[in-house]
C-alpha cells in the first residue's frame, strides 16, 4: 500500500471557515483564500493563505455618540499565511471570491503599502 494510492480527501478548500490555533491570531476566525498542499520552495510544508477578522465590532447602545458608534463599529481584518497544523476547520463554507484580491506576493510582505490596501479591500 503506497501513500499515493491511498490519499485522504482534500477538505481544506478555498472558502472554508477555520479557527486559528496558535500565534498572535489564536482563536480568531478566518476564511481560506488559497491552499498549497505540497508546499512551496520557501515553505516546504502544506499551508494556506487565510483572511480573517482580527477585531470584531463591539456592542453599541442608544446613548452613545455618533463618533463612538463609528469607532466601535469598525472591523480590523488580517491576511496571513498559516501552516495546516495550526488550523481547525469548521463545517461551514462561504462563497467568497478573494483569490483575485489576495495573492502570494502581497502576503509575502515585500510591499507593505500593497498589503495594507489589500487588507482594506478584504
């Protein structure tokens, strides 16, 4: 029985909702944008690009000012390259096309302004 003849089904696909398990974003929810099952030359392990919410909107009440409501309603997104071992997949999928917005060049971090613009678009 070779490893090629008995492959497990691919369940980490683009659009799958996952929870991050380690690092600064541990416990945060994210969406898989692109997967690299075989790895790349600089990351020789299975990994994927995820986009998620770093800071969720806070609860607002009637007596809050417009300025405070605007500040509390803000969402802070993140884009990250994560090893498969640090993800916990959920049963949920969404139909969201982020592949065109988020690319490997942007995630690599060679251009910080492009990364910031991509985060705003997400």
